[in-house]
């Protein structure tokens, strides 16, 4: 039974994940798409009221320009994004690349594409991601809210969550939000973007590398143009 469930989960993930030989975009394109995603999220009328207060307090942010989700009974999700940690000066540092993926079992059917903004509110959440221990529903509280015409009323007002996740959703999907979701580093993207073999720690905390192409993203996160 466990083998069947695993096989079905892998099949569902294959429906939404891009083929390895046809990478959807390179590292610089992901950063550019992250800028566009934040600009679109900021244009939503609910952003100022429901997202901005949490964003100002967030210790780190993970932007996934396109999180694909689909499945039948067993759902799967996949998307590449960038993680930025806020420094002592309250500005965000350089981006490190991560993949959001996972699956959940339940009554669900359909397909959905979302621009997602994950706000990591404390060191516990950051440490779980950096140490590859993040798994939604396993010791971390995640509050999810959708923006846009269809999701404005469902925007989360939960207080005290370790992570807040906000996004615009396109398409229909019924069932398990982020239960079982994992976040894993994309070392190949980091190497492509910075050169060499920088670790997430080198990028996020030691400031050992930099790429000026990330400046628009760092600015838009703090409301600058």
C-alpha cells in the first residue's frame, strides 16, 4: 500500500513539475519573475491590510513566482523560488534558491498555479529551512491566505504563526493546502547565479557573494522602486 501511495504521489508530481531537460528558467529569470510577482501581489487591495504588517516583521521571505499544484486524489506541488533574510539594517540580503515541493493525500482534484510569498517570522522557521528540516505540519505553524477577487475574503488573519503564506491563485483546486510541503535548496541555481559553489549559509548569513541583478528584488520587498 505504501509503495502504491508513493508511486501515485510521484506520478502526480510529474504532472506539474517541469522536465529536467527543459528547465523552465535560469536563476536570473527566477529573480526577475520574483520581482514581478511581488509587484503584482502589492497591487492587490488586500496586501496593505493583510500582508504588509506581517512583511514588515518578517525575518526572511521566500518568493515562489509560480507554484504549480495538481492531482487527482493525491495532490502534488512544485515551484522554484528565492529566499532572502533580513539583515540588522532591516534590508534584505542576497537571494538563495530553493524548491518548494511535496504532496498530500485527501479529497482533491484540479490544477492551480499560484504566485506565493512565504513570510518566515522567527529564527525557528529560518533554521528549519536552512537545515533542510522544513515540513509543513511538522512542528511549524503555517497560516495560508489567498489574495485576489476569489481569495480576498479568505486572506488569513491568524496571529502567531511561524510562517505566513500569501498568494494569487489561478485555476481551481480543492483539498489539502500545504500539508506535507517541503523546501529544499537548489545548489545548481546558486552556483549559476553567483559562480563557484556557495552554500545557502554563505549567501544568506556570511554575505560572501553578491549579484547586482538582485537589487530590484531587494528594493521592491521594502516598498521601494
